[in-house]
């Protein structure tokens, strides 16, 4: 997808819980699918989508639209391998929007931010225990579908893509879906 997921329902039509209490985001306070908007402001939905926990990203009811899915660690690794061999140093910039509209000024580089992939990554922040962080910062954060009850995999995108294999499931990150 070329934008962050914005849905509030699973594919079967059931609602995803909207948890606005930031103290529940971070460690193990939430153990079912949930979403929140950055700063608890629905105005952020249009540009940044929603922030979801891993339970929503991996739920069998499928958070992705029909014909799509949440990418696994293997899917992200395939993208990393391709971009690293094709684009080399700073390949993460090949996934970024081509303007500095959403990136922290010193994180944006007009010479390398080409978005040749059409991914159009923007730093939409994250929800962690008691606070929102990094909207318009240096990093984009995305869930994978890979994980377990005690920690799951997410992706940090900056100059390159880094896979974190043990993130707290109740953190709020963006989701980008991939076609089946």
C-alpha cells in the first residue's frame, strides 16, 4: 500500500477496539486488537492513518482489506534484500515521500529521498506507555504479522530498514499492507 492503514474494522466487519488511554499502550496492558490516533486526534487519520497494536495486526479476522495482508518478517526481509542490492546505501530513502512535508528537517535528504518504490513512507509516530512519540521525526514504525504473545516483530524505517524481533505487542505502530 502507498499509505498507512486507516481501518477501524476487521475484514468480517467486527470493530477494532478504540483505546484512547495512553497508559494502556506499551507493555502488556492490552491483549486484544486495538487502535488509537496520534494525539488522540482523529484529524491525524487522513495523513497518518491509525496506530495499531500487534494483536490487531495479527488477528485472524484480518485487519487488511480483501486481497491484502499484513506483511510478515519474511516479506519485509525480501524488500530489504531487493533494495539493498538495487539501491545500496540509504535504500530506506527510496521508500520515503519526495518532499520534506512530514520528516524532521535534518532527517530528510532531497538527494536520496526518491520514493522510487511508491511506498511513500512518512513518520507517523508511535504510541508507547503514557506518550505519543516521533510524529514528523526520523523514523517510520510498522508492524509485521510475525510474533508471539510475549513480543513481536516490527520494522523501523530510516536510512535503512531495521527489523526488531521483540517489540512490546501493545505499542501503537502503523501498518502497511501487501497484496496477496
